[in-house]
C-alpha cells in the first residue's frame, strides 16, 4: 500500500478519500457527500472511482464489494426482482428502522464508459461479469460485524463449485472465480459485487424516505464540487499554514493530516470488561506491590458493563479503532479550531462515561468487535487506573477563546457555521455548557486526588504542602502504562513511596483548568479552593522534584535507608512542569530546562525533541518505546510553551524564540518529508534519522503538526514586535 486516507474531509459536509493500492495497481477514490433534508438526518452519497496506476497492466481487472447490514430492529431487503444472471441496472436496497424511518440505498451501474472482463471461460455464461452480483444472508446480530470472514467463506464455496465443475486444470480466471453467488433472498446482510476492466466509476446513494426526492447521480456530482469548494474555503480561513510553511507543497499535506484526524471520528457502542473487585492489593501500599497486584489480577473476577456509547476521535483507523482518554485531548486541539461544537460534543461524550466515583476508563474497548483488535490481557479496565487528563487542555482552549472574544465572523456560505461556532458567537452557550459538565469535572478531579495521591508524611519529606504529591497506580518494574509513557525509565525497584513528576505536573494543569472554569462560571468559593491546591502543587513541584545536582526535575523514591531520593532520567519527565505551562517566564528553573531541551547531546535532535537523553543509560534500550523516539504530542507542548516564553519579556525570551523557530521548522519538515516519502503519518519518529516508525497511518496526535504549522512565524520579528 502506497498510502491511503482522506485528502479532504469535513464531518458536516463530506470529503474525498484515496487508497493508493500499489499491490493491485489501482488508485481507489471515494467521494462522500452529506445531503440535509427530511426528518431523519437527510441522505448521503458516495462516488467510487478506480484509476489504474502508471505501472498497471494494459488490461487491469478489479473487483469491488460493497455490503450493507441491519443491526437491531428494522428491515433491509433487495428491492429488485430476483435475477439468476445478476443486474445490469441499479441495485436498490430498501430498509426501515424506528430511528431512520423508510430509506433506500441505490448502487448504480455507473457511466457507459465502464468496461467489464470479456467472456473467456464457460463459467461466464451462468455468471456474466457485466452484471452486478448480489448475495443475501441472515446472520446472528452478534456476528454481523464479522462480514469479512462471512464473505471469504462464501466465496470459497463458489470456488469449490468451480473446481468440482471444471477441474483444477480448467478453473475460471481469478476475476471470474473470486466472485459471490448471485443469491438474493431475505436477510440482514447483503453483499454487492462489481467486476471491472480498467478505470471505473459508480455511485452509492442513501435517500431518506422523509426527504422530498431521492438522491440522484447528478445531485451527487454537484455536491462533490460544492463540498471541495467549502472545505478549501474553510481550511484557508482557519488552518492556513503560516510562514515558512505557506508554500504550495505543504497544502495537500496539511489538508490530509487534518482530514484524517477528523475522518477518524466515530461512534462506538457496546459493553466493556471491568474489574470492580477493588482488591486491597490494588492500593499498591506495600513494598513488592506489583507482585501482589499481579496475583490479585490473576484471581480476580471481571464482568461486562454497559452497554456504553462514545463519540470519539481515534488515533488510527486501521490499528487503534477505539477511544483513548489521554490521546483524545490532543486530538481535539486542532478540531477545536475547525468546529468547537463538535469538539465539545466529544468532550461531553467522554465525561458521560464517568462512574459514580469519578473514574473514566483509559481505553474504551466497547463491544466484541472492538475487543477483537485488543489482546485479552489489555482488555480489562481497572477503576483505580488513571490517565493524563488532557481533556482539560481542550476546556482551557474554550476559555481562552471566550476571554479573547474569539467569535468568528459568520460564514454565510456554510449552512452549519452557526452550529459550529455557537459557543463562540454566543458566550452564554459556552457558560451553559461549562455549568452543565462542571459537576462531572469536579467529581473527576477529586477522584484523581483520592486515588493517585503520593505519600509525603510517612517519609518525613520536606515540602510546602503535606498533601500535594502524586503517584501513578498500575506500576510494574517495566512499565507505567497509565502514565502514557509506558517504558520510560523509573525508579527500580518500584516503591509505594514513589512520586512522579509527570503526574504532579498534569495535576497542576488540571487544577489550573478547574480554577479557570470555576472563575468563568462564577463559582468563586470553588475557584479559591482550586487556587489553594494550585499554589501547593507549584511549590511542591520544586520542593519534591527539583534536583539541584542534576539541575532538573526528577521522580522521587525511597532508598534502602528509608530516605527520599531523586531518580533522574533526563527526558520528557524532566521538562513536564514546563510542558504543562507551570513555569512562568521568570522562573529560576526555566534556564536549566531550556538548556536541557536545547542540548544535542541530551534531548535536541534535527527532527524534534527526544523522549530520553542520549546520555541516559537506558537510551534506546528494551522496547525503546519512550526511550529515545520523538513523539508529536510532547513536542507540541514544548513548541506551544516555547512560544509563550518567546513572546514574554524576560531573561530567556531570545533563547526561547530561537529554539521555537528552529524546533517548529524541524518538526514540520520531518513529518512532511516522511509523509511525502512513505505516504503516511507515523506514531513516532527516529531521533537519529527522522524516519517514521511503529504504527503507520497514525493520524491522531501526530496531526498536531497542523496546529504547529498555523503558529506564528517569529523568525523575522524584532524584540519590539514581540
């Protein structure tokens, strides 16, 4: 595969998606358009187009299979009269559900320019390939999602029949043999297959029975042109890259990255596996706790809870098709620039998953289909496991826009503009939203304080506050998966007296966000309470985590003499107070942090900021997941806060401006170059070569590159302009 994904996409209008199938010598494009109208959500259409690639053979044979299924109550049937030889005309599916009412799905024959394989075998007589083939099945509802194996099993029966009929020496050619049986009957799954020679095109059109007229191919053509024009206009207005990325080559890249992020938004529904045994071992209070918790997990019972529903933007459609709590906050930062209403609906959806204690599962693996993509040992969610609270970054973005009066000028050409920006054009709507979710935010915040607390008093640690210390639960010697930084080096062996720099930093950001939200909705007593927590956190970050010898922030643990000591592995952990915006421009710690980031023998590389220092003993060891690679979400936070320092008077303004300008350039150019070279965005990037690695088509937080491209260019600005 030479690449695939959305070239342009807007969830409210539609877009264009291309699959560059190098193996099958075909570029497959789907142009999807939504059509408002009627009482049940309107209609939609898809134009499917196949174009042979440059290296394709002169006579390229291709087959396309579309399927439609009905889950739950409702009907779906083929409206055409049964035909043993298939259908030369449009195939129509007619359906009905309580939510959608009556509807039809038309699969057209396409234009007269479509060509089909000629007759080269006797099998063609009973199954001519210039016809559309349809096969219907009645499938148990819980197995409908397994349509792919259903198709392959059915297709195998057809191949076996050909072999029995014609023998191994005279089997039909592949484009004839790999076809479905033409068997229309009652069912809840319908397969529709077309076989083409050369380039091809056809339409799939869904029409609501409540709409005035059914959708036509002519209307779809107009809608495709209108959707492209609308996307270009909105992108140029809101997400146009700034210098030096305003060159033409960056436009398709930026549009693709953003479109695939938005194109990864989906609705998920199903049950989840949860362990609510609340075993005492899960408190992780004893030395050797990781062994006790492992044993407790092995004997614990778990149950299916739900069903639950989630509206979410996922990290990668082919590899991680489910919701991840800490990923989501990063995903929504670019989306908030495009469609704030959509963004806040996703935030609300996550908070509605919260249980009575304030816990939200860090991975939302809802239903059997989602679980089929996850190893069994990772399916169970534990109500004492946390995850970085990145959704609060999104809520701070909302408050920033409200405070800045960032109501966008209404776009009369976009029928959805008033919906997208209602919280910005009418700030009272934003206040109403914040008031609605505020009780959930408080419950969630205090759940963190209750479950992820760190021990100060037992070890006579000296700190401004006796309460503001934090420790991730879910620790093992090799990992803290709950932190998101999985294999990043930590204290060895694990100890219940550990304190984690990244977690107290996240709590500082979360506390700041809660204070700002409380101030915005006039909860003055709460705001004062959060301000007090925030003061204690800021003081304790220095008191508990600053190591004067290493000149950086470090985790803390308890040594063999029951003394609190620092464990310093320079990398992302060391700069977390900076990344979360807790260090002001005049902080006495800021200079050392900037020097650490800027040192090529430590964290700086030509392609972005490394996750771990080159000098660390664990650099590039073990799994090497967070032990050297460059991660875009962390680099985004670094760039964002460098920009803040670069625009603020202070002793480090000049250094921050130079670092910001260079890092912004390095990040964008490397992600762009790898996208151009491989056809994909990647989960992480190699600090020595810049090569994309691990998961390809990782269009979640790697799409933050779009936000970075829209940031200010400070390279030509003078001190006075800043």
